[in-house]
């Protein structure tokens, strides 16, 4: 089973291709499924959506001892961000 995610890049993704590995801290957690070009005419800008297939079994979630809860805790989801790009789960 894989989970889909998409990252939007503002700049060049030269060298990135379908089938390329998706790595987090050097660990392969998935592959690139598709790369497209999207033009937004109202804003006169281009974004490059990169579609990913993430293998959730490759990502372990920190386990808390029984009885300990944090009301602000969230499940680990496939998403990364950085200057000029964003990712979201599909």
C-alpha cells in the first residue's frame, strides 16, 4: 500500500524524473509518480507539481508510554516543506 502526496515547486526540478527515489534523511520512503507543469494565468506564474507515492511502512512513528497523551500530537503524514515549495497528502 502506498500513500499519494504532491509537492509544488516554484523553481526548476531539473534532473527529477518519474521513478526517482523519495528520500528523507537518506532513507528511501517512496518514489516520484509524476511531474507536471501548471500555469496560473491570473497570477501569471508557473508551479511544478511533483506527485509522490510514499511507502508508510518505511516510516515509524514515535511511540509514547501508555497513559501519556499530548492534546497537540499529530499523526505522522507524508509532507515536507522548504523554501519555495510545499507538500500535502493527497
